[in-house]
């Protein structure tokens, strides 16, 4: 009996040990210990305690690296009196090769702000916290159209002034309010004033003609756009997109709800086998053009945006999407842009018809859609061989 009891006790001990091994239980129940975990790639070992919510631990690795690089850059440069510090920081930002992996769309803003903060930790008196650096070492300009925009022009220009722009052209036309006076308060703007109304598109063509920068942003003074929202347009242009459009496709709803202008925008793109562009058009701001695009299209042709877009398609320029700015909710309602078949919509419809006419003349009446089965030449042949008197 004792032998049988001893065997059962040993079997229970083996079974308990086996369960303990499978569950990875500590050797003695109730005894506390720290469990070391294998560190993640690039990280450090942690214990079973929850992570701290302190600001230092919550910062992303890219932003921490950007901050350190910004501080290092600040320590290595001397800021001369009267120097353009923002341009200096911009040059340091784009020339820092270690930051190339930080400048994707997801973490660009965070990394850029961290770099500025790092530089400011060495030169705090030189930095403005609202600066927005650009992910490009090319010269960037902005062309701004303004006609009776005294309510919003200051805000629109202030957003542009947050960026290290090479040029800022403001075309004030047909204004009877304080738009011209307010435009002249900008320290960076080159202001062109026309007593008569030119129309936004003609003004953009004039502004594009006098710019010399590699990339040109086009905005309107009645729709202030945050500088951060303009960065993706500059990024796309710097990476080979010649015509960078504003993606409005997410805001127009289903096809049954489209107005005539939206349908015409889509029809122009589809007629040129660019369904991927959806309803996006150079008619809408903001958009950006490279110097290559301005020269290939011709600045005068920018006065009719749909025609300029058709020319870009026909001449093989790369057309794509930059950011997505909802200008529908920001656009100021006027007597000429409200209601069905209003003067502005009629103008845009006419512009698209002009663009389609140009494309049909340059290519063929069917644009990119060729005849697969229809043999039009047979009709001519039939007329030549028809003899009614025989």
C-alpha cells in the first residue's frame, strides 16, 4: 500500500511539473519576479511594467532623431546678424541626408517641427514656432489671385509667409476694397495691381509668366489654405509630377449628385483616357506646376485651365495628385457663383468645350478612343464605285 501511494505521489509531482512547464509558471506560486523581454529591433529591453506616458517616451523615433539633428545643426552654425534664419534652417533641413527617411507623408510634419525645435534649443531667439519647412531644395513660388478679398487676403498671405518661398506674386485685379492695401503690408509679396477685373485664370497666367522658380503654387486669396496642406503639392512636384492637382473626388459624392461642371471635368479626363484623375482639374486651387510644365504648356494657355490640362495630357507631362483640400466649404459665395447655370459655371463649361475642341483638332475627333471595327474608308470607296446609270 505504501509503495502504491508513493507511486501516485510521484506521478502527481511529474504531472504538476509538466503543467508548470507548459504554463511557464514561476517555481513557487506567489513569488514575484521581473520577466525580461527580448528587446524590439532598435529598442531596449523592457519589463512587465506598463510603459510610461511621459512626453519623452511618447515621442516617435523619427521626431526624436529629427530633434537631435536639429540641435546638432544649431550647434555647428553661427547665425550672423541680419541673416535669413528661416532659409538657413530650410537649407539645413533638406541637406541633412539622415532625414530622407523621415520625410514621408505620415510623419513629415512631426519630424519637421521637431527639427525646428532642436535648432531653437540652441538659437531660441532666432526661431518662430509657426515656420513650415519644405521637403525640397528647389526654389518655390506662389501666385495669389485677389479681387475684393479684404476679408481673407491677410490670412491667405500669412499662411504663405510661413514657408520659405522664393517668390510670392499677388495679382490684385478689379478690387474696390482694401485688398491692394492689405497685400502691400506683406514683406515678401510682389504686388501687381490692375484696375480692371482680369478673372482668376488670366491673373494666374500673368503670375506664372513673371515667376522664375522651379515650382509654382497657385492659390486664391478668398480661400486661405494652411501651409501644412500645401506641402504635399510641393513634395509631388519635387518628385517628378509636372502638374499637381487638388484631389476633390472624395468631396463630390456619387455621380447622381454631380453638377454639370463636375461632369465636364470628369469627361475631359476620361476622353483623354485619364480616368484615374477623376474630377480633378486645374480649374481648382490649390495646384502646382513645375517650370517644365509652365514652359511646355505656355503661360498664356494657363488663362484657360481645362485647355492647359488638355495640352499637358497631349504633350506627355506627368499629371498627378498632391494634397486634398476641401475648397467647397471654404469658397466664398458670390452672386455669380451660386445657383444652377450661374455665370462662373457657364464660363467653366465653355472652357472645357474649348479644351475638348483643341484636343480633337490636335489629335482626332475621337481623342484617345479609336475606331476598333468601324471602317470609315469604306464609305468613301463606296461613293467612288457607285454608278447609278449602269
